[in-house]
């Protein structure tokens, strides 16, 4: 755990190796991503599958998601200072 930046929290999700999930799991994941009280300022996903990236973007309903090949890349982007 790291201290939260003053501009709000960020999320990094490692979805590498994820296989197709049940409808219930997909619905729960989608609800979590769309919850406005838990919304991250930045949302970084690690994913090794083009299909998973498409599905995550569709499920989240957000355009401000970034995808990365490694956790280190995702964390660097998520915790980088905002640019005006």
C-alpha cells in the first residue's frame, strides 16, 4: 500500500492470464468498475490478450483506461504526475 495522491486514488489491475469468466463474475467486475464511489482517477490494466483488453474496455464503460504489458509499466503510468 502506498499513500494516496492528493488528487485521488489510482488502480492497477493485473489481468494477465485471465481466461473467460462466468456471467456472474463478469457482472460483478463490471459493477465494480462502474461504481462512482470507488472510481479511480487512473485505471491501468496489465493484460497479455488483445481480446481481454477489448472486453475490459467494454465492461468498464470508460475511455480513460490504459493497458500495459508489465505491472511496472502500469504502476509507473498510474502514479505519474498529472500534466496540465
